[in-house]
C-alpha cells in the first residue's frame, strides 16, 4: 500500500489567549492547552514589547492572547500580509463577473497593450509569474494609479510570462489598476465596500509603500502588495472567512471557488519557488505561500516583512494571526514552534487529509483504486464519490484530466478512482458496462461486484455516509454508471454520466436514483441522438448506442418525476432538471446538461488528452457534478420499500 498525505481546503478556527502585564485588565479570553506558554516563549525570544495572537475556526474563537500594550484594535502596518487582502479584492470582482484571471491584462489596462506585455494575465500577476520586475526603480513619491500604469508598462520584463517565479509587488499593483478601471471606483472605495464592510474590518485600509502604511485610506497610490494597516481582530475576521470557504457569520464575501483558487499552487511544477527570507519547501498560490511540512502537512501563510503573519492549517481546520511589528526574519525564526503548538492543541479530534493507492484482490485478479480523503473530524460521516475512467484510460488519468478530486475534497467528499481491466495492468483499461464489445465484457469481468467491493473497502479507510455514495464516469465509465444504476442502486444513491450511452438494459431497478447526464451535441464517438457511429472507440464501427433521450425517458419514469423540466440556458449550455414528483413517495431528480457543439472530451478539462482527441468544451463538468451530488438529500426509505428488496441484487447495505 502506498500512502501519501495531501491537504485541501477546510474550515479554520481563531485562537486567542492573554499574557503579559495587560492580561489582568482584560476580560477572560479563550485559551488552548500549551499555546499560552508557546506564545510567551516566542515573544520572549523575539524580544518584542508588544504582540498579539489570535487562533480561529470559521465560526468561533479558540484562543486570544495579548502582550504588552497590544490590544485587539491596535493598528499596525502589515507589509506583505496585505497581499491576501488585495487578492481577495480582485477575486471579488472575478466573482462579480467584472474581471477574468485568465485574459490578458491589456483588456483592462490599455497601457499593457504592447508586444512584450500583451500576453500577461491577472493570474500571473497575482502568482508572481508575470515576468514583471519585483519593484520599480523610482520611489514613486507623488505617483497615482495612472502614473504607475504608465511606468509599469514602460519597464522591461525580466523574464517570460509563466516561465519563472519572482516575488514582488508590481504585478499586484497592476491588478489593482485593472480593478479600478473596470469599476470606475478607487481602490479605497472598492476595498471598503466589498471586503472591509462585510467583514467588519473597521481599522483596515491601504496606505503608501514609503513610508509603509502611510496615509491609510487616502494615499493616491495605495500600495496593495504591502501598504495596508490592520489589527489583530480585523485580520482574524478575514482568516475566518477563508476558513469558512468565503463565508463569514453567514454572509458570503467570496465564492468557494475563489478561496480555493487563492490557496491552490499556481506555479508550474518545474519552476522553483524561493524567497531569501523564507527557509523551507514552498510553493505559491495567489498571494499565498504554501509550505510543505514534515509528514505531508501543508501550511498556508502570508507573512509580512515586519513579522505580522496570518496562517492556515487547513487539515485540522484552524488558522490565526500573529500580530507584531518587528523584523520579519527574526520573527520567522521563532514562530514555527508556536504554530506547531496550535496545531498539536487542536489536532486531537482532527484527521488529516490523505491519499493512498489501495490494492484489492477481487474475482481472482489483483485490482486497485486511488483514494483521496479530505481532512475531517473523528466520528464525521463523509460522502463518497467513485469516478470511472473512459475506455482506454485508468484512474490516474481521469483524476489528472478532470481534477474532480480537488473540487470534491473541498466539499468534504472522499474520492476513489478505480482501475478497470485490460491486457496490460495499467493501460487501455475498460469496464464491463454491457452492450459494448471491450476487453472487460469479452472476459465477463464482474465490475458491478468489484465497484461494490471498492465501496466496502473504502469504508475500512474512511468514515463513509452509506446513504451518500455516488458514481461518475466518462464514456465507457459513464456507461458503467448506467449499469450501476440498474444493478447496484442499493449502494449508489446517484450517478453522473458524461458522454456515455445507456446501453445496458438486461436488468432493471425500481429504486429512484439521482441522475446527471452531460452530453455534447457534436460528440461523434457516442452520438447524442444515439445510433451507429463510425468513430466508436475501442469497439469498431458496429456498436449502436442508445440516445440521450432514451436515458431521460427511462430515469424520469423510474424516479417518479414529471417529464416537464425546469430549464436554464446560458449561451451554449442548456440544463434541464426533472424533479417535480408525479405523486407522493420517494423521488430523485434527473438533470440533463446539453452542450451545444460539445465533443467527446471531459468538459472543462485543461487540455486535450491527445492530439487526436476533441477539444474540451469550456464548461466545468467536475464542478457541476460535485455541486449536484452535494445538494442531494439521501432518500428516506420506508416500510413500503420492503417489497422491493427482492428486486435488488445483494450488496453492501447502506
């Protein structure tokens, strides 16, 4: 068995405790075991007169601690910890549809519409991979945003975009100019209205680069990468919002996708990420340092040059703020032990995320699946998503192509990627989905039994909610999902089929099962309207596929819903949802996504799987599938279902 730890986003807590001469005059504050002593030790080693600590989850304060004259509302320059705030502001405009991270900056900042800078994107600006210099030579006194845009456009690049990492502030400032241009508002107005106000950050604003944090809220050139001032309490609210996946005290400030983007590695794997003042193994997100720790743990942070450091330990659901004004490198040398003390204090009931490859003997064959488990708390029951590759693929390939595990783990799903079978152990694998002539069918592989065994085996590795087990698949894997719907509906509560025909009809089931079907009208390998195709993969040209409409008719009737859908059309994407019940009783929704012009490729994939493969349709099937399953409620099966049990094949009970 191979086990590799992995970390995804999870809710985080804010911890605070009292210490020092001012402690006796403060109200009692929440504390964590061992953290008070670790804070005192760190402050003493740094030699600071004033400092504060806040540790939080998304919905509670776990620990508060103050030293010297520090108070929760003591304003201080936070230097590069400004970057998290700036990125959040830009992402808020992305959420609002006003900015796009992946289009050229020149669309928003016309000064960049020149040969050397025309390809630079906002994402590259926020990930320090734009090729722009770290800083401009001029001290920028008296500049405003217009002057900055002109000077930044004139400066020469020091590297090719997306080809090297160079930490600095110029790219962030370019993004701020774009924000002002698309809204017609100043950076001060935008931040105050869209970030500070909803988070009740009443003492946080942006000032100058020199002096650091000067003229907060009024500077003609607010330096967004390092000129902000904030307080322990204000910034704690921001950290709680990140832990809450964009939500703070019931109010959504950022989308969940925006927070995930912010914390995800944004630098190409072959590019080294390095900063002289940071020691360790780091990657970089959007304004975010991603530190690889011992034991597979990951810590996200945004430390400032004066020591002010917000951080997240996502695998145990906590984060916090160390508020200080001192020399950053000296602070950094002494706070790792403090952060580790916080981690140890809250990790008692937390289970870290993990990734492993599991070998499973079934049907006389050595088979395997790849398992990804999100961070969770002991005793928590998690939903499971089993993802099936297409014909000729394998579990690793479909994970890399769809990236559905990244989205599902953020929603708290356990994700399994099983391998089919073939003449080679890891290549050209297929599923016995029925109705098509492939290796698995030719050799009568019991893939229904195998996938049930996978579900049962996953339950030995993670706490699974037996009522929330789902399957998704592409092409031959989607066809296999149709077969599971007929022969394993007592195990799988829902299926998602991407470009896979319902060719297996030898068995049936009366259990309602949630269904999502995604299919492109230009798919030449599995025709939307069904029938014989000359491009049938792996099976020659004699295969005849069922149409999407035949699958719709079957599931609508089986699930007890009316054949009149709720329809939503957005450009070339049409979504029909059948969910109105015909009568009282258990029902399940049927959702059909029709992609006008979509071919035979996983929609939303980053690239083609080969030169001959179809271009992926620009719509995220992975996101839509996870959201569909996440919103489902397990059907409540009553006494009237007893009569149906004899119609179901034996399996692992829910």
